[in-house]
């Protein structure tokens, strides 16, 4: 499919599933971006996830967003249980303005439903010339290091760094061994998962994707990923007055929808610390990137940017079974 065709399909499906037009467009944009950049777990597949979550009555079709300023450098967007993409789009100009005025600013998205990758947001803030960090909890699916029962969400951490004249330096990863969406894709394909991705309901390591989804996922990097997962819970849960992953799963009440709760974004203007010597110090960042690439290692997002260039020219390949499931939504909703 060409990307404009996928965008039309995504918007049509999301509207048919029940979202108001501008809401559908904001959500479709990140789904198209995910597919375009070769992120299968957060691309077209997410249309099924979003439609299911809407069908379960978890998402407000036409949310009434409220923007508040709890402090001079703080923005809060109350999402009224719309998808997070709409709240981010609405709050972004205010966050950017404050980061430029005060050097650093933070934005809480509260009461949102979240199924998305975070890199589109930190990449957008890098395009605004800002360094940024974004975190969000999900549902309690992940066991702490040393345990086998779920406490944490898959809790992604995304970071963006602007690079003059280049694609920004961006990384975005789940603090679980892998995103849950990846395990769901293994289940769909009937494929085994590596035995260090999770435990079955009895707490035993397993290669059965379904058993991990019904048991507990593992954090990446042992106790280090576990501590980072806890940090995400704290920053985008209690700190901003929103739900932890455990509370999100309780709020879901076994409907099987996407996580409900908050997201925290922090944006920093490099010029705030550096004044007139921004260019000199950003050049040191470039020297570091170069020393990574010179030895054959790659920067995070390099694969994504290459996939993007290919998709912009050639379009994307959607598996026919997935396409059939997506178009079925148009017949049934
Ligand atoms: P991946 O493990 O696929 O990738 C993590 C990051 O590492 C990417 O930035 C990737 O860049 C980079 N990377 C991968 N391999 C290398 C390498 N060899 N060298 C350098 N960098 C590398 O991500 P996850 O499975 O952990 O997460 C996937 C997505 O799921 C994320 O976008 C995340 O936001 C989303 N997610 C969302 C959640 C939510 O609650 N909303 C919950 C959990 C996950 P590249 O893309 O170029 O490969
Ligand atoms: O893949 O873990 C995941 C995920 C959770 C919410 C959105 N994506």
C-alpha cells in the first residue's frame, strides 16, 4: 500500500469504530508512522488493538480535552479518556513554548488511553529543537527481577536529541524484555518466543507466547530494567496523579483493552544551559555519534529511518491476513 492509502484506510476504520474525525486522524498518523518505519508491533496491527479498545467502551469518541498549568513550567492535558495522541498534539505547542521560555518544562497527559509507540513524540520535540524524555506505564504484565508475578507495565522510555541538519538521535524501548505487541505478533504467527521473555502462570520459563501473555513478562537487563520500569511507574503514575500499571489493569476490568492512565514528557532547550556556545557543544555530541558509527555500530533509529526512506518510495507491505482483519472492521462496526 502507498502511505496515503494506508492513512485513508486507518482513518476510515477508526471513524467506523467510533472515533470523531480529528481524533481518528491523530491516531491514524502514529499508526501510519509505525508501519512506515518498520515497527510492526505498533503499525497497522494497532488498528485491531484500537478498534477492540473502542468497542469495549474504554475510549471517549470525541473527548473534551482540558489544558491546565499547575506551575509556570508545567502543562497538564486532561485527556477525557481519548487516545494519548490527541492529548499530545493539543499540548505540544504549550510544552514547546514553556521549554523555550524557562529552559525546561514538563507535560503530564492525564486520563488517556495508550497503545502507541513514544518515538513519534520525542522525534516531534527534537524537530522543535528540544531534548526530550517520555515515559508511560501500561498494564501490570511484567514481573520484577527476582519475582515471577506481574507488577509493572511494559513501561517504555523514549529519548530524543536534535541534530542540526540530520535525523534526530532517538531511542524508544520497553523496559520489558520486548514489547508485549511483539509477543502478540508471535502468537498470531504461531511462533515460539525465546525462553527469556517471560514465565507461564506457574512462574516457569516458557517459549509459548500465549503462556507468557497469560503469565508474566520479564524486564530487560535484570535488576536494571526492573528499576527503570519502577521509575516509569513512579514518574507517570503517582507523580502526575495518575494510575500505576496495576491500577490500569484493575480499571480495565478484564475487558482486554489498551492501558488507561498517564504519560510524562520532559523537554529541555539546549540553549538554556549553553547560550551562545550551543553549536560548539552540539558538535561534541556529533563527534560521539560519529565515533559510534565509525566502528560499525549503529545508532538507535538508524534502522527506522532507513525503513522510512524505503516506505516513502515504495509503500509498505501489509500481510494479507492482517489486511483482511482490518477491512472486516468496516463490515462489522
Ligand atoms: P526495540 O527493542 O525494537 O527497539 C528499541 C530501541 O533500540 C529502538 O530505538 C531501536 O532502534 C534501538 N535498537 C534496536 N536494535 C539496535 C541496535 N542493534 N543498535 C542500536 N540501537 C538498536 O523496542 P521494544 O520492543 O522495546 O519497543 C517497541 C515499541 O513499543 C517502542 O516504540 C515503545 O514505545 C512501544 N511500547 C509502547 C508501550 C506503551 O505503553 N505505550 C509499552 C511498551 C512498548 P530502531 O527502531 O532503529 O531499530
Ligand atoms: O507493546 O507492550 C506493548 C504496548 C503496551 C501498550 C502499547 N504497547
